[in-house]
C-alpha cells in the first residue's frame, strides 16, 4: 500500500517521500521485513524509538514515531503525538478491516477462555463455518498453526491474522481477550459480533493494582460493543450484573444454578466425561462430553449459546459435542500403564485451582497429590492463597518452581508456603524432581495433579527459557515407574 494512502487524513506529519510502497507493518524491530513500516511506540518496559536503528537495518523504509530524528536519513519518518491511538487505525487500514468480513467472537474472563474458544471453533467447524482461532496456545488459520507468544497478540498481528483468515475463506473467528490487551488497545478497531464473559476472580494484580481496576479493564470490552453485537454472560457469576452495566449489545445468559437463556441440569460426572440435560427455548436435549467437571459445563454452555446465536442448529450442536477431544494442558489426562491417574492443568489462579481440585475430589476415592508453583514477576499476593486452596482439597502438596522469570524460585516457594496451616507439603524447587516425587508418592488408586503450566513447552528463567513440558515429563516418569 502506498504510504500516502495509508496515512491519508490522519493527524501525522511525513518527513520524506509519500510515494513509497509499504509491504507490511511491525512493532517488533526483530521481525521487520524489507519495505516495512516500523511502529516505534513506547511499551511498559521499553521505548520503541531505541530500536529504530535495528528496524531500519532489517529493512524498514518508514518509521512511525513521536520524535523527529535529524540523523535518520535512510527512512521516512512519520511523526504523530499519540502512537497508541494511531496504530490501530493504520493496522485496520493496511489489512482492509478484516473483522468487517468475519463473525468475530471475543471471550474474556479470568478462567475458561481457552477451552471456551476451542469449543466455539469446534462447533463452528463441525457446521462448516470454517473458524479461525487466536489464543493462549496457538493461532489457527485454515490448516496452519502458529505458536502464540501472548494470549492476545498486538493489534498489528491481530489484524494481520484476521486478514489471513479472510483469505483462507474463514466465515468466523474466535479470539481470547485479556485485560492487558484491552488496556493496551491490542483489540482497538476490531469489530466484534459477539462477546463472552466467563467469570471473574483474582489475577494480574501485579499489573492492574486492584481488583476494581482489573474488573473495569474487563468491562471496557463490553462497553465497546455496538448495539448490533451480542454479549453472553454467565448467570451464575456474581459479577455478571455489574459487567452488563452500560453494555449496549443484546444481552444473553447461560447458567446451571440461576435462571438463564440457556441452562444445564441433571449433571453427572466421571473421570471419563460428563453428561447433562441442556434446556433451551422450552426444549430439552441430553448431551455428553469427554470434558470433566462443572467448570467445563460452563465453558460448554458459553460455546453452545455462541453457536446458537450464530445460527447453528441445536441438532448439529448435539451431534458435534461428543467428538470434542479437549484442549492441551486443560485437565489433560496423562495416559500410562502403571494405573496411576495423573492430570496436567493450566490452573494458575486460586479459583481455577480450587475448581479443578473440587472436581477431582468428587471423582477420586484415593489420595490427591498436587504439584504446583507460582510465576515470578506476577501477582505475589495470590501465592499463599494458592497454598490454602491446595491444602484444603489435596492430601499432600509438592510446592515447586513455575516460571520464575527474574525472581528467585526458592523465594517464591517460601512465599507460597506461608499459606499452609498444616505440614502436609514439601518444597522441591526443581520442577522435574517435584513431579518425580509426586508420582513416586502416589499409590495405585491415588491421583496426581500437576498444575500451573498446562500446555507450555518451556520453563522461563531470568535469562533464558529451557525446554520443559509437564505432560512429557510425567509420561517419561510414569514409563520409568512401571
């Protein structure tokens, strides 16, 4: 796209030629390709202006910045006072506003976003609606999968991937929406046809500071919806009523214990899956799923209501649900031949861990041994809370390292340990040894839950990320245990 067309009518000053062709956009200097426009915005930890030389060296022909550099002679400079406001406009313009051509769904909430998104994609795909997905684990476009560095990518990447989805003939798309992304305008300019609110509990206080600010960040998403959009809320979630305030979209609800537009009753759980009766518009149908636990029924209801509002029939949904195999690292059972029940789960908040352990406790006759840690450079106030949850629902706990990042892993474990009242726990900082000890302690009918990292393939330390996969580590140890 010609630079003058890309910037037409925008509050910018162009120093240099307006006639050049821009081949792409990037806010990451390391990912700049020849002919790109580099967006040198300020982040929380870095100033993009410091990376302009690297971006130009990698092929950037133009730079969007807020300060003119008289010594930068080999790139056009586009000057703007508010880069955060102008970036979404330029991204939408360059990629031809792809969300205008998709039924775009956004899912937000403290827990359940990933599973709900995969369920929505499964139901849409089964009905032939070709759904793209962007989330914590990966981005899925047609037959292509791309590793995700963030749950919700930056706005340029989001527009680019949605553009690729349109090219791949996707009719629908589903996007995990985090509070960080809302605050940092990573979804600004995207037109959402439907939004889902799953639940709300403590997380990310290292970023937002207070629960009120965290909640208001989530609420901004629903305040941004148009009157034509639809907003789906969990009727059993206490904060849903407040979340609805000011939302102009058409509001719908799902629930189990509260009256809602879509409801589930007669729930029956086992380690093999769940059955329940779905109630919708005076109709009742029996459903079965391989997913385990009440919290997953909520995720299923959110996805079903989304599919129904898009126009997929109840008959197609009933047919599609049993074939959903689950999501990597979300209460994922580690198959083994030594008759030990081992699950890996991403639960890294007090409420998520509580829900998973509550589910397993209802299904488990033997002891539950929980392995978990807390991430470094994240909300430290939840560390003792995680310990209390683990202690209440487990018979024994192994406290270990999660992703320590720039913090001392031993110090994190000690802060977690402050939440224990009894002494039914040990600290083993080495995550491999912690999992090994938990599996060794477990007897024939016991259960091991390895929580916190789920699908992740690395463990992040101060200066590097080392390969580490909870599922693969558990598989190897269980094979050794036979």
